[in-house]
């Protein structure tokens, strides 16, 4: 069996609704999904920013842009070239992994590049398996994308067909154990959408 991971990343009802939930500290988190036909823009507030931008084509899904901070939409981090996260069509092989590096990262302030860095990530896929998100979405078949960007830092994206990307978890390896540092669990469906705000250049 094969899986079109674009469908698992995308909230199928993004034109009419968004997701809401809680972070590890109990604060409210929002996620508005917008599909341009080439990029998935995940907005984290009603202002239309900050955001994560995942690109896609017929072959791959890429990590492209994320915010540098939550104070100014002119400041952001950009992978150039876009960083491959996973295949667009996955064969369900739970042994799938991909390591790249170093991938250049450009840091922008006021839309201008101020410095550069690099990332050497390892990605892997697991699932589908049932996962209980709680809230209003409950238990759903889930594909998990693991994104290890250092030997001690791991991000996990929990993807579903019904609601797209529901849960984000950040873990750190401490005393030989992966310990949760942060999470955002978007486990309620709420009516309403917002338009993306990205002032530096058009996102196609």
C-alpha cells in the first residue's frame, strides 16, 4: 500500500476551519493551514504569521521556511535549497530514513539575509498506527515523521488524513533518554480561516 503524504500533511477542510489545542505549558495553540498548490503554509496565530512553510511536488515534501521569532513577519529562517523531508508517495516502509547535510540555512531580518548556517538532518517515517490525540479529534490513524537535526534534538510531526498535521513534539536526549521539551497538540476543530501574511516575497 502507498500513501500520498501531501494528503496526510494537509487539513482537508482548511478553506473553512482550523485546529486549536494546547501546548505543554497549558497555553492555547492555533494552526491555520493554507494550500497554495505548491506550498503548505501553517499559520500559528490569527494574524496570518508566524508560520511554517512546507513545499511539495510530485516526488518530495520539503522543509522551506519557519519564523525566526514571533515579533516580526519580516524575520525568518529559510532552507536554500529547500530541504527534503520525505517522499511525496511513501510505500509504508517503516525502515525509511534519509540523511542530508550540510543543508544551508539563511537567516533573514527585515527581509535581508543577515547570516547563514547549516543543518545536517536525518528524517524517518513510522506508521500508520492509531494515536489518541484526545480533545475533539480522538484516536486517528497516524503517520509520524521524525526529524533529528542533531544527535540530541528530535522533532516529531504527527500526520493524519482527517485533519492533516495535528501534533508537534520536540524532544531532547538527556541522560540517554528522549525527554519531551515542548509540544503543540491541535486536537480541536474550529470554524474560521485566515490568509497568510508573508511580506518579504510571494509564496507561490
